C-alpha cells in the first residue's frame, strides 16, 4: 500500500516543502463529464499537497511496476501473456481514492496495478508473473489471475468479469454491507452479450455495481471505430445512467468515482462510467502496438495528456515541490521495484505437490498415473 511505501521511505524522500496558499488548498478544474440520465459531478475540485504527492507517487509506482514487467518479459523471465497498463494509471489511482478498501474490484487481464492499489506488495506481483511460490497465487496463476483482499482478478475471458461483478454486488446488497463493486472492462469487451445481461440484471435488482469501461481506443489491434457501431459506451446500457470521464486526469476520475459510489450506496442501482483513456503500449507484450496506429499518435497523447505529467505540472506550478524532490520520489520508486523484482527472481518455483492443490476440496490425483506412482498429497 502507498502508506507503507511512504513510511518505509520517509528518510529517502526527505521533507517535501510547500509554498501553497495558507490554507494549503489548490483548486483544479478539469473537463466536465458527459452525462446520461444523471446530473454528474462537478468539473472542479479542491486538492492539497498531500493528495498531489500521493497521486504522483502512486501513479509513478504503477508505471515503474509495468516498466520492470516489460524488462522481465523481454529477458524471457516472464512467459505467456502479459498485458501492461502504461498510460492508464489515472483510472486506477483515481478510482481507488474514490472508494474504500472494503469496496470490491474485479477487472480483466490488465490487472497488475490494481493488485498494487488494493494492497499487494510488488514482490508478490513480480513473483506471480515469474511463476514463483511467493506469488499471490503461488505462481500458478500468472499475469491474468491475481487476487488479494476484495480484489477478484484478473480474468482471462473477455467480458466474463462483468456478470461476476454483478454477483459480487448482489452479495453486498443481500448482506447489507453498504459496499459497492467496481466491474472493469475494456472497449474490446463492450460488445459482449454477457455485459448486457449483467446490465439488465443489475438494473432489475438495483445492485450497487459500477460498470467501468476503460476505453483505451483499441480492442487488441482493432480500433473502436472499426469494432463498434456508435461512439459512446456510457449510454449503451440504455436504462442505466452513465458518465463519460477524462480518464487521463486523476481528479476527473476521482470525482466521477465518488459520484458513482454515492449513487450506488443510495440504493439507486448500477451506473456506467466510460473512461476516455489510452494505452501507450501494445495490447500485450507480443504486440508492438504500432501496426494499427502511428508512432505520432502515441507520442501526441504522451505529450499532451499524460496523467503523471499532468499532476507533475500542478505540483510545480503551485510550488509544492521542486523538480529535484520529484526526481527523488521517482528514484525511490525505481529502487523499490528493482529490489522487489530481484527478490522475486531469487524465490523458488512451486513444489511439485502444488499441482494438486486448489483443484478439488480434497487433494486427489489429477491423472490416473498418480495412482500407479503411489500418490501422496
């Protein structure tokens, strides 16, 4: 968790000075959300030094985590599928700040940063990617199957997490917890029939679920324009209210997330958020990401809408910290991730007996040949 990171690295980070107003409050305006069947949140918010430094640090950790994953994959230490979140950090950071740790999140296979935001350690995440026994799923799940408290993955079947998210929300309503569930999906999954079934059921039962479309413009290598009739995902549930949000501005995401959570907690049923975001990398590590879009397109988004640079400029413009102080945060994050990856690399592989665990309630042979070899769980 970020609080643990700041506590452990307090000496390294030093004292970050501030020359903000006497109240310490900074007003930030952002693009107003487009609305459907609801009023929507304000297009301005008041922030402060602590929140700005927190957002900058957390999103920097997200990006560095994925950068290290990129390197480990290219060294062939991470095998199989690996989908990175680079560029979309504001969505994860903003939503996490809008809810509580008692709320629930379920997403697709671009899930590494959500594990980190929910409280998993970088070492647990890297170890899982490296198929090590110290991983969050004991090295048996890999990139797409990560789980921690109130986080349900990491799901490899496109769109399948959405009805599961509705089910998690049903449990909250049934048990009267007052908590909500965030069901994340991408624009590539937005045409799945099971998503519309989940919309319908959630609306009929007024479930406290926030359906969140992370629209990064491309489903694998297919652009939204080529895959989807219509341009607005936030209105497609028809009878469910929705918002279209600037998913590259962490404050826009936070305010939309707070609005949606309050909507659900008030018993109004589901709501849809479309996050207008962008991934800088390919769909997965096997995709170079420039065969279906130009380098110029990616560079333009990086230069004009980058979520971390957006927060950096707010910090510098309001003289909350200097360039050197922000560089110190980045260096501390780099060191944190490098040390975590080194520990994960050095960790042992799962023992052979782990082939039989978490398959059935009781440990039994998976193949008949184990009977011949005197199977002992």
